[in-house]
């Protein structure tokens, strides 16, 4: 049985359709991350699962139960908001116990569950404080605790870490991952930060403009993207793309002097394609036609920003340190097996 | 650097001084009223309240005794008496209106025909004549006296012990408390619905409520009273509660709705996910968070109802059971409204309760209740 199942789900805001028939199955106990550029509808989709936005068309099932028209409270979901959304006039303990109190649970049970959640999140010393007296990380932990206390079938996180500073974000990321292991609950997590997506997810859903571009495990998306958008979105720095053309059984790119064998049958004669190369698949070699525009030395690695003779920009990851101001020109080499091919018009992967 | 720092501090000074002057300007009338409330009617008529802290000099005349008052003292006929009012010090005196300060205290004036007049420092005069006095009307003695600053609590005693004041105070309370509570109750519900519940015509309804703000209540008084009479409500407390509620509601709904709309959406959504019903959200989340707005409106409404005379005159009777404080004070002041000392005193007595309410509520006005709910809040 899947934890959350979406069947051809659509959402209209007036005349504008923002979610275009999404099909998705999130397995029970899975950590699923919705990722995509801002405005892609990932938060809207999450809010539809929560019941905070009405579903225009299609069906939403949670653990096999149709909840398409159910109230948020009847869906067995708990949500953690980007802005924490704590109740400012209640203490931490009251905040966490609010949901149970509203549903008429006895006091002793509420107290026990709050204590348990506080133990898991190490919030015990803060239980009598008001949210105003907490730091950002503590507030977000309270918000997560509020979700835990309710014992939901599905946890929904709406960019929970984007208001935290970088250090706290790393810490909380680990915390949420640990929580997922401990609770074993289904979690859906929305973020635009691909590092969060790559490190936490069992399954990543890449969305663009209200459509699912690809669903898969993080490394599957990285190693085997379906299209140019996913290839460019997953991975940092992003994949390099150069224009090319299939000529006489070879892929010829003005950027490279060398040609590549047209390994796939989809690479038909005369077709314009784009070659995708990860920065770590490229190697610098001696002198060559690629001008160094800028180099970012990070210590262990360096990102070299190169300009090809054809004018296209390439980023290369290398272990060798370069002058940050750039200057000079270098050669490039790569293993033809590391190259991805995409249709220049549709962006579809040519396998 | 030095210039910048210097500029900033001098500007701060300018701001502080300006603020101080404004506050001073703003409070001086109240201070004047306060001082006046401790002066008697004559003092108010003769000099401004700002002169009340120094001794005041005044010129007047008294008439001496007449022939009937004279006593024979040896060869002389004598009339004695007091030329100055109690508690005032004699500075100078005279016998003619052209020169009312001709003589110093203790000097003797020649009145002709051997008659003399002397006024001693303590204000007692002595008129002597070798012949018996024959006048039937006393001679005028002009005196210039100075009175030390004097204040009296007589006004307060008079207003506070006025007949029916306690009753009027209770009547005002009977009007004010329900007339403050009822509109807040209704307006809070309405404001929540207008701010957070989805229903068709919500924007129009909000606009209509705001539009009602421009209706002057004076035009509604008589039609409303007729309505009350026709439906059998008549003049009474229920009627005035309803009237004040009606007149207060547009502003209340407008204020509260605008405040509630500003509450963070996520907090309400969070409560909804937590399983709170619409009413629970209202009671447990919206109401506590709206307390500053509720308190400020409560203060407005309380003050306005407390000080109201017009609506009370229309919707309540004139009987002792229904007369409110403002009505009673108006009666105390006399029909010509000339008794300023009563006006000033009444103002301070009736200000006491609203002041109490304000100071009780003001901490809620200043405190930001939303701190900590959302990022940056």
C-alpha cells in the first residue's frame, strides 16, 4: 500500500491551471522530496495533499483512503511551515499539545505525548517558554515536535529550513533525516535547495511548471536524467551544455575540436543536439583553445569557468589550483562515455 | 566622523525638545482646567489660573457704617469697622475714586469739618468727628488689598455630594459597560468572518461596513428612537445599549477586521491542520492574538460612551433612575453654563474612570503579541 497516491491531480486558480495532471505514488515510510524552481507548483501540490488548497480535479489517496475532499484535520497529516507558524500566545508545551487538545484527547495522554516528542527533539528545557523566547532553530524544532505529537500518517514539510542560517540548516537536515529513520513515517518535503533534496530523499520528484519532469532516487536522477531540465537542475555546479550536430555518424560540436561517436540510434543524421557534460567529467589538459575567465578556488577543488571558441561557457571541476582572475587558455578532454545527449528542441534525453 | 556624530546628537536634542514642547502645549489646557477646579468662582472671574500661584492684588471699596452705627467716645463721635475682607492684606487705601490708593495703612485722612478717617494695617477703620454723623448711607472707603494664593476643595465637595451623583455614576456604568462589551463581541465574530472565511459577497459586505462609517449618527437618532418606540422598546437601557452598539459597530468591525487580516496565514492554517474547528480557531487563536486591537477599540468605545450626552438624552429618560453623569453635571452647571468652577471640577471627576481604564489596558496596546510566531515576527 502506498503512503500517498496522486491520480491525475489538477489545480486551477481561476482560469489559470497551475498543476497539470500529476500522477505520483509515495511509498509508506518513504522520504519524498519535491524539488523545482520557484513557481513550479511544488508548494501548491503539498498544500493540496494537506487539504489547505482545494483539488480541482483528480484524486488524492492517503494510505488507500480517498481524502480528496476531506478536511485537513481528517487526513492524518501534519505540516511544518517555512515560517514555523507557532501559536505565539502559547508555551512550547501548549503549542505541541494543541492538536490533541482540539481533538479531545485526555490531558494525561497529551502530556505523555508532548514529553515524548520533547525528548526526541531535546526540547525538554524549553517546554514552558513562549515562541518569542526561542531561536530560529528551536522554533523550527517546536514546529516539528507539534507535527510528531499528532502521530500523523504523513508528515508534510514546506521548505522548513529556508529561514535558518547555513550552519543550523545542516544541523536540522541531519535531525530531520534521523527523525525519519526513528519514526519510519511517510514524509513529503518541499525544497528548492538541491543539496537538501540529494542528501535526504529516498525519492526525488522534480517539478517544472506544474508538471513532473522525473521521479527517482537521487543518484538515478544524477546519473540518468530523463531530460535537459533535470540534468541541469540536479547537480552543483550545473551540467555544461554545448550545441552539436550529427554528421556522418559522428556528433560534431563547434566547441570541441574532437568529434564523438554517435553511440545511440536516436542520434540520426543531421539532427541538432546538445551535449551535456558534468563539471567533474571534464579534465584540463595543457594548452588549448579554452580561455579561463575566472577560477573559484575552494581549497580541495577548483571550479574553472572556461569559454569555448564557439562562445559557450563551461565549468570544469579540477583538483588543480588556478589564478582566480583567470587568464591563459587550456585544453579539455573527457571520456565520450560520460557525455549525455539531448534533443536541442524538446530537451529530451537521446539514449 | 566627528561631524556626523555631532549632527546626529544635536538632531536628537532638537527632536526631544520639540517633543517636550508639543507635550507641554498639549497638556497646558488640562493643567489649566485642573487648577481652575480648585479655585472659587470669584477667583476664576477675577484672574486667570496662571496667576493663582502668586498673591493677587485687587482694588475695591466698602461702605463705612452709617449714622446709626456711631458711638460716642468722649468728645468724639466714632464709627468703627472692618474695611478689608478676611485673609487679605491692606496695601493702600483712599477716599476718592480718583485716587483710591492715596494713603498708606495707618495714615489718617482729613475728611473736613474736623472729621478724620484712618485705616489700620489690619484693615480696621476708625472714623471720628466732633459732631455727630448724620449720613444715612456709609462713605466709600477704597482699599487696595492683596490676597495670598488660595485653593479650595469646595468645588469637589459640592460636585461629589451633589444629590444623585452616586446614582448617576451607577447609571453611566450601567450604560457604558454593556455598550462596550456587546459591540466588541459582535464585531469580533464579524471581523473574523470578513477576514478569514470564504463566502460570496465578502468584499462587498466589507465595503458596506466601511461605508457605514461615514453616516453621521445624528441623522439616525430620531428614526431610531421612533423605531424603538414602535417595537415597544421605549426609552430605557436596552434601547441605549442597542443604539451605542449600532453606532460603534462599523468602526469596531473595520478596525478588528484590518487587524485580523494581518495575522499570519500559516498560524491559522496550522491550527486547521491541527484539527481546530472554525470556532476553535476563532476562540483559541484569533481572539488572543487580536487582544491589542480589542483593547484599543474597547478604550475608544468606553470613552465615547462614557462622555456621551446626546445619545443618552435621546434614548434615556430624564428620571433619577436613568439620568447619566453627563446629564447630571450639565444640570449642576446651571442653565446659563456660567459656573466654570463646576465645569472644571466635573471634568476631572468624570475623567477619573476613563483614565483608570486607559492605564489598565495600555500595556496591551503597546505589547506586540505576535512576537515569535513567524520568522521576523
